[in-house]
């Protein structure tokens, strides 16, 4: 007779499926979803990076791809705790191995990034609700014109401080507009940099059919932009600099963003890939806490990756080591980025 009070473990396939399907709902740059998994047995797996899903022209140091894998590691840990499991992710090689220079010298399509081990930990208590993985959003829709509450900003700052980072936010409308103008300048400049533009162009999904077929990348639906405008920006980018067209295009880009009542920024150790891994673990915690508080945010990556602009941002904000700048607020339900199936993520 079955003991109704007994705790039963799910079978191997179901355990891995629940763990990986939930954890891989995390964000990645341009929604490239670089992770692949080789399941070895009930408690061990290898985590790989698919080389063609890295961004060497935009991520010279490899910091952002390592950050992404840190986000994944934390996601695995948070989800595993709900099954009474401790998930340990240990990088399998020096993290400088994922710089653009190092990647160019490799021919292997899959790069062994880390080893994943699960072990029973019945005393482990989940610290994050699983539904936050689904409710977390990167929204590019116009946000409500209401600032982040001071008490919520203080809570986010305390969370960042507990991980050795600093979170600050500004509600100064004049300053926000200066930052948004800097972002426009950086975006227009980067789109006229051929290597950057062409790399990013490969991740654009213009049509619904294309998005459903590949289930990755940046589709116009989620970018909150008409497909033709998206195509225009990446194929006729010199017009972004022409005196006759630049002012109108800049106003159009700003209008699509809508009201911005609060901009936030995170600073701390990040640019060394060895720092980027634990920073990624923190960032997922921060992102999920934003979701718990009912906030979305949209990173403005060009404000930190475009180095001349980044220096202006640091001067504007009076802070050093800024690695993420974003608008934060309450947004209507945004379209969801599509994700690859678990079967597509598994290696033999």
C-alpha cells in the first residue's frame, strides 16, 4: 500500500525538465539563449555555450556572455531549491576563455562552460517564488508616468548592497531626458558601426512567422516597433546621421519610449569576466525582486557598451563602474519573447 505521507522524487526526465524549462526563462542579450545542456545522470550535467550564440563584436571582453551564464546558474539554484536540491554550478575553465579574441581561435560549436551538480538538501528553503520567472518582464512598451516608490527603491538598493553592488535611481525629468538623448546618440552611432550592426542584424526577427519558427532573437513584436522601421534602422542606418533626417528619427525614437518617470543604474565590479559571473547571479535576484514589486525594466545597453557615451553617463550621474542603466516602472503586459524548446537545448 502506498504511504500517502511519503515524499516521492520525480523521475529523472521530469526533474530535469522542470528545472531546465523554468530556469531557461531567464533573459539573455538579444534573446540569444546561448546555453546547452548535456545530462550525464540523475545529478550531474554539463553546461555549454553555443558559440554561434555569442556576440563577439559587442562583447569584446566576454563579460556579458559570462554574466548571462551567471544569471542561468542562479536560476538553476533558485528552481532546484523547490525540489529540495542544492544546485552547484562550477565553471570548467578560466572565464577569460570567452572573450572575443579567445572565441575567434576556437572551431568547436559548443564550449564547455561549467559542471552542474544536484544534491539533496532537505533543509534548503526556497527563497523565490517560481511564478516570478514567468511574471518577470523586459518591457519596451510605454510605462505608466509614475515614479518608483521610495520604499521600493530603498529595498532594491539594500538588495544590491548585500551583493556588493550599488543601485541608485533618478526621477529628475531633465536628467532623464539627458540620459535618453545620450542613449539615442549611442544607438545611432552603433548602428553605423558595420561590425556591431551586422552582428545584431542577425538576431532580428521581423515577421510573426520568422519569430515562431526560430523562437529566439529580437522580434519587432517585442521591440514595440513596426517591422519596416526595424528593417530601416539596420539597413539604411546612414540616414540616422544625415542632418535632414536625424532630428526627425531621433524624435520618433524618443516618442516610442513614452514617459520615463524613473531611471535606475547599477554599479560595481563587472567588466572582468571573473566578476561578471557572480554579478549575473545577483542580477537575476534583482530582476525577480523587481517583478515581485510589480516593476519592469528595460536596459539601455548602449549607454555602457559604447565607451565614449559611458564616460558621459558616469559624469552625468557622478558614479563610477556603472554596468547597467535602465528605465524602471510599471508597464502594461508586454509581448513575451519566444523560447526554444528543452529538446533543442539538450546535447547528446
